[in-house]
C-alpha cells in the first residue's frame, strides 16, 4: 500500500485499507489492466516442482509457502505483483457463497477472508490450479488458469478426502516426476521450475 494509506487511520483501519487496496489491484491485474498505468498485463502461473515447506518456514526452492503462485507484469510500466492464485477467485460465485456461508465478508475481503482462502487445498493441474472449496458435500472447486481466469472445476480427488492410494508425496522423486508429468502442459503461461 502507498505510504499515504497509513495517514489518519487506526491500526485496524490501516489493515483494512491495505486489504482493500491489495484485492483491488489483483482484480485489475486479473482483468488484464495495470492498476498504475492501465497498460496491458501479462499473467503467469508458477508451479514449484521441488516444493517442501518446513514447519514455520518457507520452501527453500521457491521461497514461498504456496506451491503455485500467480504473477502479473505490466508491459508498459513493468508494475509487477506475485500473489496466491485463489485470491483471484474471491468474487467467483462458488467462492463468494462459501465465504458467506462461513461468516466472512465476500464483498469486501479483509485479512480474515484472505487467511481463510489461504487454507483451502490447492492442486496444480495441466490447466491451472484447482482449489477445493468448503461446501456441505465437499464437492465444489474452482480453477484459476494461466490467464488468471476463474471457473468452476471438478475436484481433483486426492487433496480433498485424504490422498489417493499410492500417490507419492510431491517432495519425493516419484512425486516430482508425477508433478512434471501432470502439470504442464502446452500452456506457455504455466511454468514449472526447480532450483
Ligand atoms: Zn517451493
Ligand atoms: Zn503499468
């Protein structure tokens, strides 16, 4: 948030303004519009192939906690943001409905709402990243694709009700091969990387 966002606000007001500003930026970026200059934005999904997060730490390969991240860069002014893809889905009807059902403010997501979204299971696929959405029957999911568009999706299975029998954890060699085989993809905007 720009420094002026701190002036004349309480501590909780600063947090709220930061969240409003952050979500508005993401909404613009996902619509392909730079929040600074209105220039064209290039979206990207990044999948960490060596992902391993220790308790209380960050992945040593990608430096973040989520395995999949979204990135957007303005072609004109080079404004650049990296964010968790599920934030792009906050106003999708399936997501907004689940947030409302759980007592959150789907219309104006704040810190609590963003933390809730961070807890939803994510699974990278060749078409994007699928998030399991909490629902009474555990049967809803949304996908954020490489253009950062959001659509309803089928659940991938293994992350929802326990792992599929025989599936290898992603941090193992077998898991990495499985990830490399299942994740991309002919889509040039989805990149899998490992250090
Ligand atoms: Zn990683
Ligand atoms: Zn720009």
